[in-house]
C-alpha cells in the first residue's frame, strides 16, 4: 500500500511539473488515484484549474474565492479586496462580501487585472479562465505559484478541495458566441436591433438579480454573449434570444 501511495504521489508531481497536461486526462487520473487536488497548466498559458478527487473540474472563479478568503484569514496585505473581470460569477462577489472582501471588476484580460492591482495597494486578482496574479510573489501570472497556493490553502483548511469548492455558491452562467466577419464587429454591436435586444435581456434578468454581458472578443472574430442569474431558464432564454438576433444581423450583412 505504501508503495502504491508513493507511486501515486510521484505521478502527481510529474503531471504538475512536466509539460502540458490535458484537463480531461487529469480528471481520469484523479479518480483513479483518489487524489484530493490536482493542477493543470495549458500550453503557453499561465492559467490554473483544479480537479477534485472525483475528477470534477474547479474553475478559476471558485479558486478566486477560495484564495481571497484564505488570504483574508491570514491577514495578507491587501486582502480586503480582490480583483477580477466582468466575467467572474456574481455568486463569488456575494460570497466574498460575506467575509468583508470587496470584489473589484475590470474588462476581460489579465493585463487589466495587473493594471488595477498596480494602481492600488497590490494584492490578489484573477480571471475565470484560471489566470491568477499575486503581486507580492510575481508581477505576472504563474501556474506553478497558483498550484502551490491552492495546495497550501487546502492543507490549512484540513478538508478536500472538493469540499471547499462546494461552499462557494455560483449562479447559473451561460456563454455563447456568434462568428463575426472581420472588421464588422463594432457595427454589429452598435446595431439598434441588437442594442434593443440587449436592453430587453437586461431588464428580464434584472427581475431575478441576473445580468447579461455582450462584448466583442479581443482575440477572435466573435461576438460573445454571457448571461447569468439564479433562474437558469430565464438566463438560457435571454442568451438564446441575443444569439438569434446577432446571428440574423450577421446573415443579413
């Protein structure tokens, strides 16, 4: 048994440190080895994702909440705030507020998070994608630093990463995209028909505390639509309607 455990631990270290590991493979390994926490690094990226012992992926929003709370409990400088983008789940914002932590939001992109952190008193920030920044450790995101930080908070908590993640309430969130011909994105976003549909979606979701976000991708020719709120059916209907209007406008151009 001891040999099997030692082999499992060594395999975990190798997967964490060497090369690129797909999250699907990590999930399979976590279930097979009954590991409590795993980290994944994407090729060419600094994002981190957790995987619990059941193989369930734990995304960046949950990690942001867990790390921010752990930092506040330890009295780390600047831990009274965390910085995230407009995509981070509203459930995280409410959860952090209960611990006396304010969530400041920026446009999408870790560059904006880094700029907001630098303009204040430092601290911690991250993206839903898993890009996490610790200004006292590094000026940029680092997947290994993120993984070590998550493993540290799990050790301090004395429970599994899965149990910690279950304590972070998230609103249902749906994200969809519409391909946009290059050079036409701004015109599409400004179209009266789409703007009207956005206002209707905002009003519908606001009734239950939800929200909608429509933006152009900064890296691809896509219109991105995100809907979020406690009523999953209302979120789905709002997002599908926006996608329908946007796709119709694209086809008509």
